[in-house]
C-alpha cells in the first residue's frame, strides 16, 4: 500500500491496517506496486492474489460487436480506459469492497453524514472525472461486483488502481449520489481489470445502472427534448437497435448543440447518470461529462 494513515470523524479514530505483501499470482510479477504480466504469459491476469475474487481474466482490449454503419472504424487509441485493462466480463460476484453497505446510508436526493465512517477496501477505479465546483478535487468512480460510486477527493490514483478509504458523508447532486468526507485514501495495487458493461439492445434507463461504466457505439440521431439540467444537453443515441440518450455539456468540443440533427457516429466509455430536480427524476443517460469519454466521426 502506498500509504497508511488514520481517519478521524465525530471523535472516532479509525486505523486502516497495512496490506500484506502483494502476491501477483501465476504468470505475473510485481514492479513497484503494479502487477505486470510476464512476457512468456498471455493470461491477461493483472490482479493480485489478494484480489483474485474479482479476477475476470484481465482486460483484453475488448472490442464492441458490429454495430452496423456506426461500428468503430479503428482502435480508440486515446480511450479513457487502457485497452489492456478493459473488459466486458462482469466482476465475479464474490468481489466485495464494501460498496453495497452504502446503499442504506446514502441518497441521490440530499446530503448527510454518518456517525461512524464506512471503510471501503479494494474498490477499483473505473473512471476519472472532475468536480465542476472545485478544480483541485478529482471525482473517482470506484466499483466492485455490487455497486459503483463516484468519490470526491483530493488524491492521486489511476484507472485500474484498487483503492481503500474511509467515507463519513455523501451528497446527492441532482440525482447522483457522491461519496465525500473522505479520509485515508490510498492505492493498494494497480493494473487491475476495469469492467464496462456493454448494454447491447438495452437502454441505460434503469436506476440500478446509475454510475455504472458503460461502453457503446452508435449513431447520434438528434438533440433530445429531455431536460438534462442547466448547462447540459441530451442527444438521442441509437445503439444495437434501441434508442438511448447521452448527455454532454452544452459547451463541448464535439460541435453538438440543440440544433444538431444527425450525421455523426459516436463511441462512448462513460458512466450512466440521471437528472433529478424538484419535479422528480427527469431521465437517465450515458453521462459524457468529460470530453475524453467519447469520440465522434462522420456517419458513413
């Protein structure tokens, strides 16, 4: 573990134990804090022995199925998840970093704190975004087999890192539950598989998918009339024969605005989001909050 520290909240001090030495398992070796596949081995298993519960064979640069005229024309060289870590195979059900325990403690529609901190141990960083209100805060999306949550913290981690931290608070930001009041944030291993769900002929419009990393390619059909929140615009996104939605900031680098009426294909690797206001949930979408989470090209 890169660092071991203590976290204090409400007069309670929680010590996080130091991790045992990392054993990378067969076919791999440890370089610094990263498990690296041996040159003679192509198993793709980049998890440590301590983390084998969530091993899925490692990332393999998972390509999307043929999506018709909007099939990706080439490998996404600048994709937000490195090709060697990306997998469409769900984490093993036994991979439990403790995120499921938060479901009864957090809400997407308010904020609060807990009298006793929750300890999350070994969750995988699957996406990295920005906190729009404070440029010194990073928003890490962390996952295990049960849940995915965004975490606002001033820290240093990379995609595929496994992280341990204590959280004593949360906020619901327009329908997105975010963990905050973070302490003892540390990285225990790197280079772990990153699961992104390929939705296929299913849309993102399910509460259970909020914050889940998804990977899709399809056609940007037109601007959507759905209210996606101030400073954002939603677009109809057709993939695998179904019409879904994506959301991008109104000021974006893709040339997309409310007058857009088609002509572009897109590949997205981004979390699912929802927008909520005083009227209730207005809708769900694949949330392209960061420009690096999507690429576009002219439809053939």
